[in-house]
């Protein structure tokens, strides 16, 4: 295999018009459900930061050229308000990344366009109400659409006594008010389902399969099948979701190789 | 190999790598863009002017942001200073300076504590376990090497706690096992028999020694200051003498190289890490003041009570006290009797609860859990969930008997080379969270030696016929440096024996 | 052969335009190829060719956004059956109705019969999807009852089993990819896909065809049955262009060849009937000595 040093560093592009979070997906007529699937060894923090950045500012720290979409003018608004809610990470993990890549201090207590929520220390039972409240707060202020990132909500299936359909119902209610990015683990050990109803893997793969059947876009991160390499961290696959959304929002399916080095810098390459 | 790499980082601890290569790539634009995001070396930080031209370089982005402040509010451009400064806002800083067992990570400058084994500290990439994180130790087979690691982790806490008898600085919480187990915590390694003799001579001269430090705490209070300096001196002398040994066997002491580079930081953090002799026990053993043991209540339906007790135990300690939590032999049916406690929801709730406690007290808590993979293999989705909620994961995979026999045969003359098993890394604190792929399978081997838990890069044993000469040399070097040979074969048994007795009560 | 191909495409067209009487159309899909595209094709056909208006009721269990074509859109996830019942009872059944159920995976074993009974009515076609990628579980109370899927397949009058067209990847690899939720690039969920159509006549007898459906050009192509095609074409294809001689056989030659009696066929019938015994018949030139005890051939 060629080493990463020979490969050309690439920009991240998700849709056919080379956008990352397309402006068309932010139209009020259709709410998107996007999935970010990852393995345990390839966590998507860097990708989440890139997507949040693109939602807010329409830029992307991964790209060399900071593309400005012609259809978008910055008239005092951000592209989309963002809520980042995590069931597994606290603010610490993200705030360092945001500072590092974007010079943004997201730990500032009240920013009008961005909200970080964590349900690690806080009352996990009230996650749904909390997010709903924040969505309504954000959408009251502006006309632009809210994008919500939910990290590992599947934990709710095992920590609380919430059933798969109950969780999906709540996610659907949220999705009716915003675009949703759901970050979930897709380790093979969690997907090796059996016929037992209460087997973790059965619960988990049922949840994920149902979610995938609703999705408009799937981004998946996994390690190289050939094992660890010093110059490649893993691969990023962009798949269109199972449901096509609205005309002209066309996902360009492709595979990237990516490298996150010890300093946390990220590079993308074509496979 | 990676040891040397880390050595490089140690050598230049202040240069925090730039964030830029990820952004810059187009050659013409790169240099100006580079500056604002680079964590500048200290000299540059003091010059605010260096920030300005850099901003102009980002002209494509800045006007956008420039027009925003009204709406972006607090979300606006803020100049990030070094990470340390960022952390200062949190209450982590006090411990970093004042606690003898805390030092900044060589990678991220987060405050870290030692796990009690310098080799484990090393493979965790931070030179320790960052405070506020957890380490899951998985073990295959019926051996119990992981308990050794948990014991030295606890011992390390006690040793640091006893540095200054007038004030506590560390508290231990042991979940699942009681004080009887805690009585078997290993004591500090006092050097080889030769070194011990040397020490005895010095002892007579100075009337103060390491063992005295521990035995006569009353005395200590009086001449605390003096002794501290002396202890440091002794340590240095020890190092010097070992360095002399190294000179003789410098060709064979490859892995010692990294330790040399460590010397610098060791003098800066003299009490960060100790060596433990697992054949000895810590005297006096941990008192209830130092260690809270929380048993798993029989006939309980969930872990709520355990979590509550942990929380209370932490809250009883003043805020400047470090907390080391150990959950040995998690889900071992001999300790976790109730089948109710083995159900998915309960287990995941417990692990999640532990994580919540860690994050709530993230400026002073660390956690070690050990889990047996024979009972809960990694293909078991429950293990996957436990792993998902852990910040760092290492796996101990003892060699199967054939391989062990082969090694014994090949290294007949170099018992020091015999290892006990593979050590796999599945997750590293902070790095895995950021998205680094940290899985390292079959790259390291471990050896549960008498004086240290040793981790080395794994190399396949090669049967060599005509290396008598070489063997002799290497043999002498190992005899010189450390007196491990006899322990290698004894240890696994002794540690096993300990656990069987533990489980019986 | 060509006539049956024509009739099968006609049948598919008639089903998709609701002209064939088939009250329950079931689509089976997996994450490799969603039924979403088939649904769109279905709707396109109905809207473009049917003269009588068809009202479309969409029962949503997993769809968040109301599709444009739906006249009514009902969010059913988490709602009891009575909610749907109430809604249906209010409706006047005058026009032809298509009820779309976006996924049967959300309906419990116990509710299925009642659910279907609620929906069935004259002048109504039910079209619903069942995702095969969602794991099926055994009900421990009633381990011997048929599964939800089996029951659906039994009741359905038309079944579409949807598969992606595989290029450069074999079926096993695809299955593995699907079970790991790791979809190959540019293969899955495309607008062109394969279906296996099972149509049940009134008598219950099934007709099975395989099609390739292109939803952009709206063309359907009958896929020849693999096994049939293989046998007839394989041999000829193998021999063709192999040498400058003509090694292939025509139909006439084949027939002639089949009629040739093989030699010794008769001999096998009469003489060979004794099995493997040695039959010795004395002939006059044989030098046979009766007194030699060792020369007895029997």
C-alpha cells in the first residue's frame, strides 16, 4: 500500500456540490437524519467538530481552501444553530478540540448559537425534555434551522429502562424540529445478534438497523482491516442514507483514508 | 521503538505541537494561516503582537467572524493560550503544583498520577493516568496479574500519602474486597540485596533511612524537612549507582535508555513513582483512614448503594486529596454473588455511575477496574459497552503453556528475558477520545517481576544454538542490573495464591 | 419464452398501477437496498397511469417527513392500535385507497392480526415494507408460533424481495457487509435494483419472476432464471469460438444423437442380467481335460 506521505491531502466533501452540510438540507421543508457510525478504536470527535464548525460558520478546518458557498451570505446569523449533546463525553473533550482547531471557546456559559449539553453528570432521565427546551430556545431567536448532534444515545437503552421504540419515538419527535446527527457505535461485537430478545447485541442491532432505515446520510469511521498503521488511522466512508431526501441534495458516495496524529491534527486522503 | 519516540517528547516538553498541518496544506497560504492556531512556544506567547499579522493571514475567514460578534456573542474568536492555562480555570491546577504524586502529561499537559508501574505509565502515553479518567485492565485466562497492577496502584497512593504524616494527600477506595485484601498491598522495593547492604551502611552513618521513614512516623514529624532532602539524595545515589552498572552493560541495557531521559523529570517529580516489591507487604498496612473498602452487599438488587457509598467516601475527603478507586475482579462470581448484579442494565448502570463520579470529581479521581475476559470475552457485547465507558483499556494475555515452555527452554540462561504474556492496548486516555486509533495488538509483552511490572516490546523468541558467548554476556548484564531471575518463575504462583485466599472469605 | 417475458412485465405493470387485484403488497428489503425506491416507483406509476383518483394514506412508524404524495400522513409510532382504528373509521371509503405502512418491523407479534384486519377493506390496497436487516427475535411465551415475517409472507398477495445489483462483489461479501452495517460504495441503495416478484393468484398458486427495475427510466427487465439460463447457454458458450471447427450441435443434431442406440445395449439386457458371474461355454477348439482336477473352470 502507498504510504500517506505519497498521497495528496484531500478536502472533505459530502454532497455532490462539494458541500459538507449542504444549505439545502437546512431548508425548513425537510428534516434530515444523518448518522455517524464509528468503531470503538476510531472515535469521531474530529469529524463531529468539523461538522459542527460547518453548521455554524460554513467553514471546515480540515479543508485547505475555506470554501464559501455562493448561495450563503452572512447577515449576522450563523448557518445553523447547533446543539451538541453527549451521553458519553463531557465538555472537556470537545472544548479542547474547538479551541485547538477553531479558536472557539465553547465552554463560555451562554452563547446564543451553540449549546453543549452532557448527560453524564446531569440527570439522564430528563435528557429529552432538556434538549427540547434548548431547541425551542434556539429556534425562537432566529429563523435558521437548528442542528442537533446526539452522541451515543444508545446508552439510554441500557442505562434507563427505555425500549428501542420509545427511544426512536423521542428521536423522531426531536427530528421533527431540527436536523439530527446521531453518533453511534457500530462495533461488530455489538451487532452480532441472536434470537434472544434481551441480548444486548440484539437490542443494539435492532436499534441501529431501524435507525439506518430512516437515515438520509451515513458517515462511518472504522479502522483499517489490515490492522494498525503508523500513517493511517482509519477510513471514512460516506454513504447515502436509505431514504433520499429532497431533490438536488445528492450525497456523493466515497471513501477516504484519514490520519489523526498524536497532536490531534487530521488529514484526509482518497483511497 | 515507541519508547524512544516518547523520549523525544520528553526531551522537548514545552513544544506543544502545532494544530496547523491539519488546516494548512496549500503551500502559499500555509505560513500565515499557521500562526494563530499554533500553540506558541512560551517566548512567543509573551508577545501579543505576534497574533495580529496572523489574523490578517486568515482574511478569508476573519471578515465573516468579524461581522458576527453581536450574534455569535461568546462564541467569538478567542485566542487560545496553552492548554495549561485553559485548565487553570478548572480546579485542576492546585493539585498539579502541590501534590507530590501529580505531574503533567507529556502529551497533553493534563495532570496525571502514576499507576505504580512506570512501564504501564509509559504505555499509557501520558507517563501516567490522567486524573479524571479510568483504566480498564482485561485479563485472559485464570491467572491474576491484573490484581498485581491494582495493588501497586493502591500502594502507590499510600506511599504518597505517607510522605507527609501531618496531612493526608491521597485516599483509596476499594470496591468489592475488604481490608484483608488491602493487607496484601506490596511495599516499596528496597533495592537488591547488595544495594540493601550498601544502604544499611549508610543507615548507620546517617541514622535515617527509607525504612525508618515508614516505621517511625513520630520521629518524622520533627525532622520532616531534613528527611525529605535525604530521601531525595538517596534516590539520586541509587540512580547513580545503577547508572554505573549500566556503564558496564551499556550495550545490553537498551530499554534503560528511556529511563535516562526520564531522570530529568524524575528529579522534578521525585515522589511521582515508586518501585514496588510484590513479594513484600506494605507496613503498616493501609488503615481505614487511608482506605475505604466498600463491599458488594449480598442480596442487593442493584449497585445504587455502592455508588452512593463511593460518592460519600469521596465527599468526606477534603478537596485537595487525590482519590484512587480500585474495582478488582469486577463481576467475578465469587465476589458478585447475586445474579441480579450481573444483568446488563445493572452492570452498565454501575459503570456509567462510576464514570459519572469520575467526571463529577474529575480534578482528583482516578479509577482502575479489572475484568476477566474468560468470563466476559471481548466479543460479548456487554464487554463492549463496558469498554465504551472506559477511558483506557489494556489487555493482559498470558502465554499459553507451550509458548511459556518454549521461552523457558530458549532463555534457559537468560531468565530475565522470559515474559509472562502479551499486553495489548485497546484505548488510551484522551488520545482515543480525540479519534486516534490506539489499538496495539501483540506489540508488547509483560512480565510480572519481583521489583516491577515490566512491559517491553514483544519480540518472537528465536532459538539460537551458537550464542554461548553472547548468552554469557547478557547473563552477566542482567545479574548486574537487576536480580530478577529467581522471581520470574515464582511470581505468577504467588500472585495466584494470594487471590485464591482472597476469594475464599 | 418471449411471450412469458411479456406477460410477466405486464403483470408487474398491472400490480404497480393497482389494476391487478392484489390487496396486500409486501416489500422485503434490507439495508443494502431500501424499498424507498420501489415505493417511489409505485407512486409514480399510480400517479401517471391511473385515471381514477387514488387516495394515499401513509402510516408512519419511521418516516419523519410527510411525503409529498401522501394525502394523509399519520404518525403511528408509540400510538395504540385504536388510534389508527379511530382514524380509519372516520374515513369515507369511496375512492380507491392505497395504505402505505412504512415498516411492519414496529408492529408486535400480538398486534399484527388485528392491525391487518383493521386495514383490510374492499377497494383498499395495503403496501408495506418489512426490513430483513432488523433482527427477528423469538417470543419466549409462544416459541412455536410462526414469526411475524412468516405470517406476513403467508397473508401477502404480492411479495417484492428487493436486492441491490451486485457488481464486483459476491453475494457472501455483500451479506457480510450488510450484517456489519458497513455498506459498499456506489452499490447499495441505488435507483436501479433487482426484485423477486412473487404473485399469488386467487387460487393461491404463486408465480415467481425476477426483474431489474430502473426507477429513473421506469423500465423493467425480466431477469432470466439463473439455473435455466446456465444449463442451456453454458455448454454452447464454452464450445463457441474455441477452435476454427464448429463444435456446437444444433437442435436437430441433438435429437438425432439422442435417438441412436448405443451398441451392446441389448447384450447388457440379456446376458449381463447374471451379474458379474463368469459364463463359460465349451467350444470345440477348447483343450479340456476332464481328468485334470485343476482344470475345472467352474
